[in-house]
């Protein structure tokens, strides 16, 4: 037996490392504590689903992970960046380079074609327009919309618009992709197709997916489920029921 075969397998690199992350809104008697001390690690290459009742802090948490919001307290390292230590401009740069966000309401620009919507993250990152549009067409083809690249959002179905949103989130090859309720408006078959698309196009060893969902029909796509309640992670595991750290 070789010396190498005796070595323990290396743990996967961490994409997310959070300890005691807290966030409140407002001041005084009207203050709302959205996050009450989040502890969570997410491995690079993992597809994690974040579940829990409405108002439990999921959107606030993914907004912090994405660099949209700054936490009030706690440690939050994402892709090796200490997010609480970054100022607003630095967080914006981190988000532009490293994060792809699939919004629940798509947030496509109605006056732009699909290819120009998908080009936006590349233009923000300094790519020339011609190169950005060429890469956007490739990404639209990857999500099955190559023939609809010149259509505007209003000319596309809801499912097609969602594919454009996914292409836009992935076009700049971010290491973290965050999806907010990607199957909430889809029937079962369409939801399964959407998750298969996300898994096949987005998941990679050097990319982590975090998906916020209420849709228990897609839980089987997750490597792990983190369950939130009242601003805390209350369980992690295959079904979200194991205690944190188990």
C-alpha cells in the first residue's frame, strides 16, 4: 500500500463559513431581529437548499451571503472574503465578480432583448459589448433558448424568462449562485425540469449553489438542506432535521 493511499481524504474547500451572524432592522421598541446568530458552513461544489417559514430570515441571510447587505455582527466568510470587513463599494465589486443571483421575479430589463439582458453582468465586469453578446448567446443556447436570443422579455413565456434569468446569473462564471424560489410559479413537471437545468448547467466542483425554496417537491436535488426558523439555522442534513454541527 502506498503512502498516499494512507492519507485521509481532503475535506472540500469551504465556500461559506458563518458564525453568529446577526442582522436587525429599525431601532428601539420597533426593532426587528431578522437573524439571531446564524452558524453555517457550505462546501464548494455543494447544492444547499435553505428552507423555512416566511419571515424566518432566509432572504436577509442570502442577501448577506451575496454582498447585498452587511451583517450587524458575526463572522461571514464567502469565497474567502471576510464580508463584514468590506465597505459597500468592495461588496459591490465582490458581488459583480463572484455572485450570480436568480431572482424570484426575474428582474429582466423589459426594453432589452434576452441576449442583452444576459450580457449585463459581463458589461459590468468590463467586457467589450461584442464579446459579451457572443458569450451571452452561448449561455442562452446552454439553457435551451438559442433561438430566442433576440426576443424581449414580454415576448417570452414565464418559463423562458426564468431561463434567461438563469443564463444571466451564470454568464460571468460566478463561484456562488443564489436562487430565490426558482420553482415557486411552476407546476411539478416544469419545476423538475428547472432543477435539472440548474443542476446540469450551474453545478460544478468550483461552484456552489444555494437555493431558497418552499417547494418540497425539489428537495431530492439537494446535497444538503438547512432549515431556518426565527432567524436561526435549526437543522442541517439530508432532510434538514439534524442538529447543526452533527
